[in-house]
C-alpha cells in the first residue's frame, strides 16, 4: 500500500486479468457459477474508466480475499 510502484503493478495486473475474463466464453463461465463474473467485469470498468477514483483499500481486499478462489477455479479448468 505504501509503494506507488507496487500499486501500479497490482492495478495493471488486475486490469489484464479482468480484461482477460471478458474474453472467456459464456459456456466456460456457465461451468463456474460460483465465480461472480459480473463483478469482475465491474472491477474492469472501474480500473479502466475511473482510474483516479480507485479505492486502494477495496483493491487490496479483492486481491487478498477473492483472487485465491478465482485462481483455484482457473487452475482446475486448466488441469481438466
């Protein structure tokens, strides 16, 4: 939180991740309804359109509390 370089890196990686999920098919997303895909799309919108209004506390909470669930789903999809 105290490093602008780390903040920029995290925000950029989240932007790439959220942009990438927009390219997933509806069929794929339908297989994993436990992931709130619409919230990922909403985060993408904030990251791209409202850059100056980003709440870094919310970003940190997302990274620390929710990315692990998405990682598990994606890893399972790759392995199957």
